[in-house]
């Protein structure tokens, strides 16, 4: 049986490239994320896939989304950018902020 989940995909231009975030929900609750940055098969791509899987695991374990976003928000790298008056310190900071919207 195929199951379709409603979701939203955002593409955000960050200092290190275009960051893709897909957030899927079920019954109004976030249940999974998919993250993309850079080339498929790159170390960055692999790390983001692992983070995405860990977010899904936390959500399935009923961890509050605020606990997840608190750990992501504020993480910084050397490629931060200003977007619409908000300083995004890294792709993880961006992810944490997007998950709270």
C-alpha cells in the first residue's frame, strides 16, 4: 500500500550553496525531513542524510520538535548569510529555524 504524505520543500540560498529542506507531515505533525546540499555522494550530503534520519527517529520517539530545534539553532560555520533580515549561521541553524515555522 502506497502512502502519500503532505509536505513542503524549500530551497534556500546559503553561503555554501542551495540548501533543500523537505518537511513531510501526517495528521498535522512533522514526521520526516529530507535535506540536500551539494553533490550527491559528497561528505556534506552524507552528513545531512544522517541528520535527517536522526530527526525522523527523534520524531517517531515523540521527542518535542522544540528539543530538536534548540540543538540545531545557533550552530555556526564560516558561511553565514543574511536572508530577509535574519542571519543564518549555517545550514543547521537554517534547518532549526525552518522547523519552528
